[in-house]
């Protein structure tokens, strides 16, 4: 991969991360601007939404890293012994389960908001 492509991907990742932070801050401050809820309820709502965003984002990043390493190792193992396909898919699927756990926690937190 060329250096310019890597730099472009890093810039894109930084822009997406910045947009996520802006959206999280706007979600936290939007709850206090409604006027019908008290200040404590609005702060609790924003904290729950921020916690849900952190849970989903962290688990998705962790799952991506886990799938990258386990997928590469699974392909290397299958190139030598093709009969390991089933085991390799199970291990990659377990790594993907991390994202599902984060999504469940995010749904629970949004439900309490």
C-alpha cells in the first residue's frame, strides 16, 4: 500500500472520529435544551447516550482488530490444512461476537435514557 493511500485513510479515520465526537456532544447537549425535563434528567439522558456510543464504538473497534488477527491466522492455517475451515470460522465468529455484546449494552443504555 502506498504512503499516500495510508495517509488518506488515516485522515479519513480522523475525520470520522471527529464527527463522532461532535455527534456525541450534540446528543449530550440536546437533552438539556428541551425545557420539559429537569436538569438532572437531561444530564442522565446525555450520559446514557454517551455511554451507549462509547460501548458500541469500543466494541466495534475491538471486534475489528480481533477479526483482523484471527482472520489472518485462520487463512494461514487453512492454507496448510484445509480441513481446519470449520474451526477457523468458529474462532472468527467468536471474535465478531464482541461487537454484538457492545450493541446489546448500547441498546440497554438507550432503553434506560
